């Protein structure tokens, strides 16, 4: 493509490799990137030398192994290229060994007990299948992060393992269906990222936003998103400048930022990239989140990646679009013009439906986090119940196979616009169902449960693994069949019959669905603690360890880490609420009460009544009492959580006591806010935050 936009100018990609490496080295590396072939050790030295020269020409002075520990963000430890020279001076150096392996005293990264403190070493190892890049004058080398014993301490390792697995099993399945022409299949991912922008000065005045990334208090304002007047609205100048800079920086890093628009809530936006392989999509999404955070302040704003910054308004998610692509560039989830006749497509579709049904609990687990729980099942977010939407046409086709009749439905239609001059537009096979957590959207699945601040590595690790399991089962059946076409149709019939309870097309936000889902025997894991508990059920541990995605130890460590994170975040929020109550809300409202009492006294002194004021004073006094009580209640819950020793118990206390106590305290404070003069309220309220929303 023409490089007018500096696209990938900071990426050590294939074009750069071809230009700067000896042919033999280049071909070996390309083979690893394209086909996952093992990389010979002798390759590292020339690659390191080429990377170093390229990076220094681009102004880099340092390098870092760039990795993704279990806290879900990226970590880096910078080293300069400088090495002492024999003559007492310095040379610029970067060896093959330094490229391939790094040692990190990483005892402060969460490990869930995998690394005892006396063995604090962690190792970072080069992931040659991801491109290195330069960020802030530093050559960043994507790496995995492992313990001394080889246990994965990061999110990338299991993702890479799962990509390898699904490549193998999907290939087996298409080959069993006679597609010998396909040599390689890999998962593609496009992660749509939602986020909020708010004014930086207002942000700085709220302890909850600064410390927790969301508002912990806030009475409902007179107007927020009721009119949908923010959705797809025109961008204001400040946001436009921000997005222009964001795009430029992302493009340089090879992140294909494509679509940007306003979302439903005031101050809410979305960025969608062009899809790529799952590993690079996960790397790119980490970079996107980092750049959003880094660039917003330059424009007087702060970017909130939190899943639920404002109560009563939309939260932010990450729509993980997922599909499978062949080495010939064929999208295997393209239904083509006649899906009814496309047995391979229907087979893959049915396998995914079966996988999601068999592993609803793991799907929910892949999107679990303390902050995402606040979003799921709330305003405009999918519920915590997992279901699949495939659209009327595909449902009709699968039903006709199941019931053994013909398909009487229509093939794809053109949308009539009533204006002859307009070009004809082909209708999608299915209209959108925005309420479904897992929707087939034309030629890919859109998994909408993951939260906006989460790494997409977990979601894709789970998707790849459970789909691979179903593919493997299907392939096993078909490999032994004589008449493949007939066997495939029979398999579709049998599996769809068994798993169609997971398919739901109507409104997933409705109360009826919750009832219906219960009747169908589907999981409703509304909290992450429950989902995490399911993740270590024996059958789930067996699934992951059987396929070599997570060993039992790794699974247990992740369970521990996630529960610890859940409890820590709940407790930080709870403490922040107590502080805001005691240091800000209580003093402010009590001052306002004193002023009110004084004016009542003055009125009475000149013989006037002050009925309304007295009523207000009474109400305020009662609420202040209630505030004090609720604050004490929250402190007690906190103490109880602090004294729980095991991670699971602490998380359970948070779920059962701390979080409900926080809700109680908030409801009293919000009621107080509603009767307190705006000028006396100690921090910017919702109205101010939203009116000033860019
Ligand atoms: P929609 O109209 O459903 O939002 P878009 O074409 O706008 O679809 O794409 C939404 C997201 O889905 C984008 O990030 C895009 O890159 C991604 N996407 C599109 N096709 C695929 C695919 N085959 N595999 C993975 N992601 C895809
Ligand atoms: Mg979408």
C-alpha cells in the first residue's frame, strides 16, 4: 500500500525483514511467522543485529522485552543498547541471546503461587511470530513470560498454544471433508474497543475517578443518554484532534485503526481496527489501550477504559470479532450465496454452537473481572447468560436439516430503497441482534462479553480451545465415514438437535430471557467469583490440560490471581468510598446543614415560620445519620474481608458483603446529593461531568 500515512513505519515487519536479512534467515523467519515452524537458534544473531541497526536508524536508544503478565496490562523493562568497549568507550550492541531470552526479577507480578518469593526469577522469551516495533525510542520485542519451571505467567503463552491447537484441529476437519487444498488455517480477530473521554480538570477533582477509574457516587442527572443524541454524532474539535493523533500513532505501530465514532453514552466512543491474526490482534489491542490512555491528556482529556464509569448509562465493552481464515485467504465462516448447500460452513457453524453450549461457563469465565461484572446485565450490555444468535435464515436452514425437510426460506435479498438511481445493496443474512452476547454477524462471530479494559487474550484462548475440541470431535466422526456429505449432514442434525437450546434470537436484555434460560438449563453466572469457581471444575481443568493450553498448576494459579484481583479491586473501591464519605461528603453536607439551620434560626428570630426549610433540615439530618451508619457498615464488611485468609474467601466476602454495602452507602449519598445545594457538593456531579463530556 502507499505509505503516505507512515503505516507500520515503526514495525520490524516482513518488508523490513526482506530488505535487511540474508535470504536464508529471512525465509526461515517467514516460515516461523506464517506456518509456526520451529526457529533454529542460529537465526537469532543475525535477526538481532538487523533489528538493532534498524531501530538505531529510527532513533531508538533502548530495547525492551514487551510482555503481558496476568494483571492484563503490558510490562516492559528497558535496557540501553550501550555496552562497554575495550578502549573504555561504549559500543551499541544487541546479541541474539538478548533477543531470545530475558531474565526478569518479576516477583511483584501476580503469579498465584507459581513462583515462591525465593525463586522470584521469571523469563521472557522472544515470540518470533509477532513483529517487534519501536515505541517511545525503544525497540519493543514481543515476548512470552515464563517461570523457571516453564509455567506460563502471562496471557500470551496460552493464546499461542490455543492458536496452534485450533490450526491443527480445524485443518483436520476441513481435510476430513475433502478440502486437501487447504494447507493452513488460523483464527482472525478484530477487537472493537469502547472507551470514555472526560475532561481532565473535572477528572482530577474526583478521587473515585483518579483512584478507581469510575464514579462511585453520583445522583442520576436530569438528562444523560435518553435521547440517544450522542450516538454517531459529529465529533467536536478536541476529540477530532485526539483521534487524528491516535490514528497516526497507531498506524506507525502497524495497528490498523479504521473506524471511529461516538457511542451511545455522552463522552463514549468506539475504535474498530481491521482484523488480523489472533496473536497480533491481541498485541495490537494492548497497544491501542496504551495509546488511548497516553494521548488523551495531551488534549486535556482522560480516557476511561473502565467497564462502567457511570451508573445508569452504557458501559464499555470490547467486541471480539472472531473467524477462521485459510492460507488462501478464504474466510471459512463466509456462508456464501447459498449457505444451504455449503456443508462445510454449516458444519463449522454447528461445531461452534456446540462448543459454546458445552462450555458456557468457560465463555463467561473468559470475560470475568470485578469491573466487568458491573457492566454485564446492565444498561445496554449483554447479560451474564451465554447464548448464541445466528439469525433467522441460518436458524431456518439448521432446523430444516434437523427436521429432515427442505428449506423453504429465502436466499439473500436486495434491500429495496424505492429510489431507482441508487445502487442495489445486498441485505445481510441476518439483521443485527445487539443484545446477544455471542452473535453470528454475517461472516464472523462477535463475542460481546469481554470488558473494555480486559486483554482479549483470555477470550480468544477459550474460543480457540473450545472450538478446537468440537472440530476434533467432528473430524473424528467424519474421518471414518464413507459418504462424507451424508455423514456431515447427519452430524449437523444430531449436534444441532442436542445444542440448539443455546440459540436465542430475541431480546437477551429482557426478564423473560432469564426465566427462559433457566428452563433451558443454561448457566447464569452473574458474578466473576462464581465463574472462576466453574473454571477449575475437574472437567474444565481436564479440557485445558488435555490440550496443553493450561496445566493444572497454571489453571489454579490463574484462578488465585483472578480472585485476588477481584477482592483487591473491591477493597480499593470500598476504601475510596469510605474516604470520600468521611473527608468530603460528610464535612460538606454538615456545613450546608449548619447554614440551613442558621437561616432557619434567623427567620424564626424575626417571627417567621420556616416550615419547608425545617423539613429539609430534618430530611438531611436523617440522611446524614444513615450515611454514617452505611459507612460504618462498609468498614465492617472491609474488616471482615481483610481478615479472610484464602483468596476465595476474601472474594466471596467482597461479593456477599462489601459490594452490597457499597451499594447501600452509594444510595444514601446519592439521596443526600439530590437535596444538597450544587455549590456545596464537594466534587463535580454527573450533570457537570456529562454536560462537559466531549
Ligand atoms: P460490523 O458491521 O459487524 O460492525 P465491520 O466490518 O464493521 O462489521 O467489522 C467490525 C469488526 O469486525 C472490525 O474490527 C473488523 O475488522 C472485524 N472483522 C471483520 N471481518 C472479520 C473476520 N473475518 N475475522 C475477524 N474479525 C473480523
Ligand atoms: Mg460490531
